[in-house]
């Protein structure tokens, strides 16, 4: 667990493919999202088949292709939102970890860690991490939140510290879309 946190502390940026599935007895159907994620400490870009979300740490753009709409807003850090790298850098502060053995995923050996909260004020009741032995990267994460929503994140095509264009976290608004500007000075 310590080695994992230290490894993620040294990562400035990352590019990956993700599949996120959320299930709950309270949900009518499972929610499933897939796409690409690129992030740094302060910026991120998420692209799925119907939506692009970009933030440079100052402004956030949400482009919904189905509605031909772009919402622009001031960046506000959502303390309730889940950030993989923030979580992996600091989980040892809020969770106790135990090694649950090794497992093979996609033909590669992984260590499986189970995280249980130190107290009842944490965001998740339990988190399981599959850490690839060859490079100490998490390729699967399963988290159960306080409402018993089970979230599975499968990560692939992971590139650590990829070269990124300087304007990668700025969004160019397409022509002929409905533009909703919610910024305070917008």
C-alpha cells in the first residue's frame, strides 16, 4: 500500500481507457460509461461517446453531443466526486489496507488490496484494488459507497506521463451549438 501511494505521488499525468459500471439495488438499471481519460494534478479531459468534459483547473466545459450543448462554468472542486489519483495518493490516511493475494487479470499478475475505512466518515465502506505487479499501476478498482452503490472501474491502455499539447485542457466550442455560460463573469 505504501509503495502504491508513493508510486502515484510520482505521476504528473496519465492517459487511459476506462469502463465504469455502477450497480445498486436502488437503481433501475446499471449505469455504464466508457471512454478516455487524461489528467494532471490540476486538469482533466474525459471523452465518452456522447460527452466531453474538460477542465483546466480554472474553467470547466461540458459538451453534450446529443443535445448540441456546451455548458461553461468556473471550476469548482467537488469534494464528493471521485478522483482516482487523489484517492490513490492519500488512501492510507483514511483506510486500513490488507493484502488479499494475487490474481491474474488480462494475462498479467496483480496484487489485490482491500481497503477498509478507519472510521465511519469515509466515502466508501470498502475498496478493492488490483495492482499490476509489473508496473505498480491499478487496473481495476471496485468501491462500495455509503449508499451501497458498487462502482467498478476497469482501466486499460495506461500511459504514465504522456506528452500533452499545451492547449490539451482547453476546449474549443464547436460552431452551431447551444452555449450556456454559467461563469460568474460570463
